[in-house]
C-alpha cells in the first residue's frame, strides 16, 4: 500500500511538471516570446521542477523514517518481556509462556485457571496508579513464580493464569491476594471485580476476553 501511494504521488508530481512546462510553452508561443524571454520561462520551469522533486524526496524520506520508527516500536514491544513499572509480564510474553504451559498441561491431562481482575469504576483517579501497582505486587507475591503467570495489559485489568489448578486452588489464590491487599491497603471489599474461567485453550479464552474489552492483541 505504501508503494502504491509513493508511485501515485510521484505520478502527480510528474504530471504537474509536464503540465506546467506545456502551459509555459503555449503561453510563450501565443505571446510570441523569443530569445531572452524563453530563457526566463525555461529557468522558471527548471526551478519549479527542482523544488517539487526536492520536496517529494524530503516527504518520501520522512514517511519512510516514520514507518521504520513504527516498525521498531512494534518490535521493541514484542521484545519486552516485563512491564518496567510493575514487573508483570508483557501481554505478548504472557501469551507465549501460557501456550507453552498449556501444551504441557494437555500431556498431563490438566486444566488451567484464568483469572481476570478489573478495577472498579468508583475508584478515585488519584489512587488508581498506586492501587494497580500494589495489586500486581500482591498477585506476584501470591502466585507460584515458576508455574503461574501475571500480566496487566491496561491500567484497569490484571490477568492471572494458574496452571494445573482446580477450583479449590483458584479460591486459595484469590483469598491470599485479598489477605495481602488488606495488609497494605485499608478497604472493606476488594477494589477489583473478579472473573474466573477454567480453560483448556488459553489462547481462545484470552483472545475472546481481550476483544470484548478492546485490548490490543
């Protein structure tokens, strides 16, 4: 698509140069301009051609640099495994590790538990960032570091994937998170809504939840 735009823009540029040159020729012929006058029109046409070509080259280079920068940003996001602030896994790393874990669970005949925590709407904006960090910290302290996964793809949502865990194990993890949060933050009820999914296909379940919440895959 970019190549098409570049070719089309160059075609417009070339057409403009040719039309301008043809218009100058017709004008000089109708006005019977000769010798010195013709040189002035030729010079004007050359200057316009050079200006347009330089402008096109500059715009083309800037667009190329912009596209390369966007590609580098995407690659950097894919290479980043952890969120710098919370130490939770990036969404891409969460998905990749989850699929590897799921392959092992299938061989063992196990199921996984996907937990989705969503920050409640009534939480004051001033405390949301600190609450998110404390909550993710509590999640990381609670789960098994070498077996379970934690990611926070948005400011409001946190995913936990528990491998080889049943409903009882899921409840134990949630209760421990609540206990850890109460030790650090004073609240009557957990400031997050909880959704729980038993899954044998993490990718399908996760992608469905992400699409519902319009979170970038």
